[in-house]
C-alpha cells in the first residue's frame, strides 16, 4: 500500500486498504486502478503514477460496482440460458429421443472434420457430452443409468451440458431446426423468418458474458472477445441502432446488455424483466458516477436512455 501511496494514490484509511487487498488481491484490484493512472509519456499505455486526486475509495467503489453488476446480470442470464436449453432439447427431441447420437439428425457440416486427421465438431461435442454424463451425480442421470442402457434423451442431455455445450449443439442442428428456435427468440431475417445464424452468434455472446460473470472476471470496461455480429440486425428493430453506432457499442458491454434486454422481452413470459431492467439502470446511473468513471467506457453512447430497450 505504501508503494501505491508513493505513486500519488490517495489512501484515506490504510488499515481498510490492507483488508481490501488481502480479500481481493493486488493483481485483481490492479485491473480496476489501471484507468486512474496517468497516461504514459510515450503515448502507449499508462505510467506508474496516478492522476491527481485518484483515491483508493474510488477504485474500491469501481470494483464493488462491477461485482454488483455481474451478480445482477447472472439473474437474467439464467432465464435466457434455461429457455435456450429447453428449446434445443425440445426441437431436437422431436426427431427422436436419441437424435443427438445420430449425425443424420444434424447438419452435415457439423460432422465434417475441420482438418485432416482431426475430429469433427460433432465428435468433439460427443466427447464433451459423454464426459458431462460420467461426471454427473444428478438423480435423473442415475435413474437412466440403472433403468435403461445409460443413454440420455436429448431433452436430458441439454440439462447436464454446460451452456457452451448447448450452444455448440444448437449450431450443429439442421438449418430448419435452428431457424425454428431462432424465431422464438426474435432472431429474424428481413422476411420475418427465424435466422439460425443470428441466434448462433447471440448464444455465443451470451455464453461469453455468462462465463465472464460466473468466473468473476472484470466486466465494466472489458473488450469483449466474442462480439455481436451486426450485419443481420437491420431487420431487428430494437437492436438495429447497434449497426451504425461506434464500434465500442459492441466491443464493450453495452451491446451484450442491449441483447439481454431484447431476449428477456422475447422469452420471459411476465413483466419481471422490466423490474430487472429498472434495477440495472439504477445501478448504472447511481453506483458508477461516484467512482469518477463513465458509461462511455462501457460503450454506452449519448442518448442511450431514449432507446426502447432502456425505457
């Protein structure tokens, strides 16, 4: 802590600061104090010294804001994830209880090796599925092991996979099945029909966001490694503004938050999501300003509250 103070960081309560560092860790907290450091004289990165007036209380506040934001998002991500699991299991299960075990029920490209000698995406998915089944100690899995031959129906498999596995399975469905599910999530093409390619991208974005939150990684100004593909958003009115705005809207968390609000309105059959949205807006507009940081650093454009998603 003395090192940070020597670099110009205001430390109002050194004892509290030491407790925070022991609980959170120097390395983790350093990701939150990085934007409070002075720009490097070279023009690349940041110098060791902090900007004038930067306080550890601001940094702790930013860390707490990010923690609360991730917990809030997980509540809604769970609703979206379960809806996706149910629909993938239901639509694929109509082709047969064990349709996922026969590639004839899936897109032919799913079972094509990407490179010579390498397993196909389907074979790799099967391995992950079998591993998940072996690890599972759920009562319903034990029931299928003891009463049947151990094979799990498609609608059971989608319950034991991680969400990445469910997303991969969705991307390997036949085009007609992907489009049907996509329509239920509001992922439409210009003709108003379900667009499986769009929902494939959306599920990858949701999975990336979910993993970031669940693994307690920094989210507030994160550069998203998996981003919304904007090319097909013209036909999806509430998300169309993301096509023409600054790239930060989709490279930061603003774009995924817009997607979450859209999906909640599509798949949650009650008004609870509106209360969740209002709580999110309150968190963004009251907890972040005291830290000295801005919503622009999260990709939020000016006038974001005028969008139908946010009001």
